[in-house]
C-alpha cells in the first residue's frame, strides 16, 4: 500500500483546481475565470487499489508584494514543504511569465520530487512541447506529462507516475473520502464561487463569505443556512445586491443548486451582503480566512 501528499503549485489560472476536480471525480475546489479564486490549501483525495494520494491544491503563485498576495504565496510554499511530491501545473496555452520564473526558482532548490503536468493541451493554441522545453531548461530532471483537465487525456499517466513515486504507507482517509473539508467551508466556497462568477472588476478579490448558522432538519431532509457575503465598500454591496435585489437572488438560487449536488438535503439559504471596510489589510481576518 502506498500513500503520499502531493502539493499542487502553479501560476494563477493554470487549471490547478480543475485538474484536482477531474482527478478526484468530484467538485473539491471551486473554479472561475478570475485568477486567484483559490485562497486556501484545498485537500482532495484520490483512491486506488495501489494506494492513496492526498492532493493539496494551493492558491495561484502570484508575483506581488501586496499583503494579501504574500499570505497566499505563503500557503503555496507551506504546502510544498509538507508534501512528499510536488505537482507543478503549467498552462501550455500561455507564454511563461514572472510567476513561472518565481516558481521555478522555488522548485530548483527543493529536495522534494517534482512532476510537471503540462495542462490545457485540448486548446487549439496550446504548445505543450514548448512548455516542456522551458521547464527542462531550468529543471532538466523533471518529467513533463501533457494533460487535459477537460478531456482527461494524460490523467491516468500522471496518476501512475505520482503513485509510483509515493512511499509505502497506510491510507490517511477511508477510501470513500474525496475531501476532508468541513461542511461550513464547502458551503462558503460555493457561495463565493457563485458570487464572483456574477460580478466584475475588483469585486471578486474583495469578497469573502461568512457562515452564520447551519441547522439540519433530518425528518424533513432540509438544511437551513444563514450566510453573509462580505465586501469592502458600500458601492460593491450595491453591485452584489443588484437592481431590485436581482443579483443576490441569482447568487442564492445558483448556490442552492450547487449545494444540492453536495448535500442530500433540500437547501434553504438565507443570504445577505454586508461591508467589512478594507478587510484585506486586517491581518487577523486574512489569516483566519486563508488558513
């Protein structure tokens, strides 16, 4: 029996969360077109007769000195240090940028084995060979595996390589588990996902969700949730709520649909918006949200 923790690292929008969801066969990590949607270390679990892999999805590694972004960078680095293997996810449809250089600097000094997943090969303008070439220029010993989180091409090859690198050990979780995230966290992430999909500009990065109450009515198979969408300014609150409350109503309905896929209950969601001025500059709140 083999068991390993695999840390996923890559620049924003490289497809790390989509890849994790494909591997686990369930929605473990929320996704959106907005870079740095992932803020926490998300755990996804893959089980196989040969063993178990615990994937640690991390925020996109963004080259920035802003306090909030530095905290996200710390999450990614901490996950690397805790892992048995590092899975470096590269977007083969984009040219390498400053973030790629910064990630390669980190990987060049680690003693943890590294495997590169050259992602998005399903796109017509992807150039996986070029991506592998510049990875090998800095990390010549790293195996580069072309994959698509959309079509699943190359996924089994990637998993075979990762389980082959895993040390002998007992599984950390029962085989029916695909994540260990608590219900409150999963609910908050779904609401945040449905919010940032429906707003624009700076607002996605200014949003966090706070779960106030959760109550289960087992006899009637209902789950009651009261939650707050938090933003930084009054103007942002107005955008989220929308004209005549249409925005918050659409977010609530979409969140309920997604939550019904995760929980075997009818979902009753009480959703409101409030302002937490400049919350991204509050160390206590940022650390609570990220860790």
